[in-house]
């Protein structure tokens, strides 16, 4: 059985397998390219599956300052590096925000969107920026590494037990994040607010969310789906914040079917 191949071509780093329409997987705040194992294994027979390290994560160089605009520009530069004109974007949580910002700024480079367990804006539930940042950086500020904190964090944001091999990938991905990159990302994430722009996105969009997601609740995905002009929403029963890892078979089936549809039925 073929295995994904890791690539490092500074400033980019990614994992790739398969042939077909290109699909770029964008990990969340606590992930790297290693977090998408179930999707690369499950979808590479139909798609060119590419999972990147966002700037400052894994083996990718950090952008300073790290902003959504800079990440979108970097993502398009990555597509240029791979000589890809248009790609499907599949983003989880923070990665879903990257996908939306990229589609807004570079709509011609994006084919379809899959937005999983993500948010159109920070603080919809009243969360205070300073409190959120302090909580996320507490392990580092206490002298721990992200690898040390990974298992507790993963357990706190999942509702469904992960298969042992997938859990190892997710926890390992957390440990691949540099402290510098994580700090920059934590300060970038709360600046997200695309609520007044989403109606401009006419890309076919699949919105997925775990029924028990407490990080980006169902209401967030409902707002995204209601605002996007060409979208559909699926709520995954019994699943928490890491839907690609908690329910990989269901997630892959929904994504594979959506990305395989003829354009005339979208």
C-alpha cells in the first residue's frame, strides 16, 4: 500500500499522496500535516491529497507578523510552488478560517470548500480575547512543551474516543509545533471575523461540525452555512471538535462524495 511522502522545500513543508483533483488539507491550531492521516489514507485513491504545515508549524518557516492575510498569500504561494491553478480546500477549525480567508482574497484559486468545526468570527459566545490567549498559552508559560500538554488537550476537545493509531498521529502532530509558531498562531486566531464577507463566496461549500463540539459549536457552523450562498451543513452525531479524527469514515465519505459531484449538480 502506498504511503504519503513528506516534502520540505523551504519555506513550505507538506505531506502528499494520490492522483486526481488536488485537495489541500489545512490543519487546526493544534495540528500539523501529520494530523490528516485518516484523510490521506482514505481519499488518495480519488484525489491528489496534500496536507501542509501552516507557517511556523512542523517544518514550515514562520511568517512575521502572522496574519490571516499573510497566511492566505502564503497558501497561494504554496499552490504556485506545486504548479496548481485551483484546489479544493479542506480546513479544520483554524484551518477552516484559513480556507475562508484565502477564498475571499483569492477566489480564483479555490474550487470547493470543506469547512469543518470552524468559526466565522471570534468571541461569538462572549469569550474574551485576553482570557482565551492566556488559557491557550498557559502550558508554555508554565514551562511545559506542547508535546507534554498534547494528550490532555486532545482529550478535552474530543467527545468520541480516537482509534489508537489516529490518536498517536494527532498527539504526535501537536508535539511537532514550535513554541514560537504556536504563540504567533494563538495571537492571530482571535482576529478572525468574516461574517460580513461570507455572502460573497459562491464556491460550493460543505460545512461539517461535530454535534458535541464545544470549541466551535454547531451554531457557528449553522451561521456559516446560512450565510454562504452555495452550501450544505452536516452535523455529525456524538462527535466533538476533531471530526476528521473522531469519525474518519463518516468524514471521508461526506467529503469524498461532495468533491466528486459533477459541477452541474452542485
